[in-house]
C-alpha cells in the first residue's frame, strides 16, 4: 500500500482539542479515522460529521480506555468495519488533581499513575496483533513538557506522563524489529485546555512571555507533529520525542 490512503488510525480522546485536530488532519491526509470518546457523544459525532463533509472517512466509538475489555470491544468493532488498526494516537487525558504534593492523597497521585498506565497498556496491547501481523505500524503517545519540567500543582500529571514516556521508549525498543515505530509528541501549554484555563490568565501570559515564538500552541500545532510521526515517510524515527512548545523549553 502506498501513501496514507486506506490506513486506519485510532485517535483516543478525539472529541475535542488535540485529539479532534489530529483526527481531522489524519483524515485529510487520507486515513480512515476512529474518533474515540468517553462521554461526549455529540462532540465526537460533530468531529465525524466534519470529516465526512470534507470528503474523509471517520467513525465514532465510545470506550473508556482505562478498561481493557472496553478497548478490546472497540478494536473488534473497528476490525469488523475497516480491518486492523494501522496507526494509534493515544491522546485521551486521564483525569488528575491540580494541587501541591503536600495537599495530595496517595489515591490522587497513585490513581493518576494507575489510570495513565492502564490506558496506555490497554490500547497498545489491543492494536499490536494487527500491526505485528502486517509488519507495519505507527504508535504515537501524547505527553507534556511537565514530564521533564515541574510546574506548581501539576505533580500528578507530570509524574504520570514521565512514566508514559519511559514506557514508550521500552515499547519502541521491543517493537523496532517488527516494523512498528513508537514516538512521543510532547506538547507545551496548549490554548483552551484544562490546564491553561485552570491556572488563569496571568499564568497564561507568563507562559506566552517565556515562549520565543510568542504564543501558546494550538491543537493544530500538536496535530502536525502527530501526523508526521504517523506518516509512511517517517520510517526511521522511533523512541523519539517531538517537543511542540514554541521554544519554551529546549533540550
């Protein structure tokens, strides 16, 4: 198969934000896109309708990605319609507490870690049989710069995403011989997200001032990096991290 046409991409948490932008972009590039959502059925249907109106193919499938049985059921539903999943974009945001460590319970910190890794484990396990069977696959995990750079009140998110990033590297190493690439897109602050909104306008302006490109990322900025990693042409990058942060952090 040449080009992206016909490839099936599963985007978790795709009813809004980065996930929705990614679903639209992958569909515009010829992929058939599975728009996964947890509760926002109307928003997911709207993403699908927009993709179809633009001439693409998409389907919305509900699943809590923390639940292995729900993920397996979703993948079976996709297989029955379109066959195996070629591209996994794991974007779904597992809920987390925003508070200082001293005010945090183990259930809040440990629960975020557990939910983050359960979801990554479940979705990765579910898509691997089809990918390994054909000797081709693309796996992209959405992370955050908070996995490297601490920010007040965000220890649960940053710690969980750091675990996700290291998990991704191990998976990349193991799956390389099978023809599957595994990469991370590390987003800086993104406009109209829970974190940016929760921290307030003053904090947002401080982040803009600290960004050489002079603005925060849009969901579309992050989607562009995901689409690169998902493409046929990206054949020799695996275990890498693309930092989409406008130069706020440079590694």
